[in-house]
C-alpha cells in the first residue's frame, strides 16, 4: 500500500495594519459645534486639517476639520484657496503647515497636520502647534504664500 503525503503551504495572512490616520472631523458655525466625531480616514490619507472661514461683511465664522480627502476637496473648490499652487497644497499636508488668505470680503485660515487626532484643538490649536514648530526650526513656511 502506498501513501502519498501532500505538503501544502498556506500563507496565513498577517493582521491588517492600517496606515491610515485618525482625524477629528468637526464643523462649527459661529463657535457652536454642529458635528463632531473621530474619523478613521480612508487609506492613503496622510494629514488632518482644520480650516476657518470668516465672512467680514456678516461676521459669520465657519470652522471645519477632517481628513486629507476633504482637505483637498475644500482647497480645490474654495474661491480663495483654489488659487494655491498644487505644490503648496501637497506641501501643507506633507509638512503639516498653515496658511492664511484674506480678501476684502473674507479671511481664510487653513492648517494641516500629520499625527493622529492632531486637529483635535481646532484651528487655533493647530496654528499654535505650527508656530511652535517654526520657532524650533522643524518646519519651513509654504513655498508660495503664508501669513501665519
């Protein structure tokens, strides 16, 4: 009697390791939070953002934050931010930097950061962190414009 032993090697998958970021996703209108939750960003998102839009004529303030995909959408569709060079848009996200743009009608402040939940303290916290990193020489200002 002949016995055949088949040796089959099966790769057991390693546990899925997410390289995605967790960001604080929120929206505030005139200082009142209307939406907030922690967001496991889609795979490939490398930064969180906080943005503030102030209408100088009405005094209305809208602040929001979230993941990189939302950041790129906001920048691409916003009348003031849409004029940024693509290299600047990427630089802000990769380096965790901030910018401010102001027109006669509005002021826009935008920050990106690269650690989990780094936008948890809103735009003011993100700007403080950014200014501290500049002071320590850890980040340079964006290539085409910035006032912060």
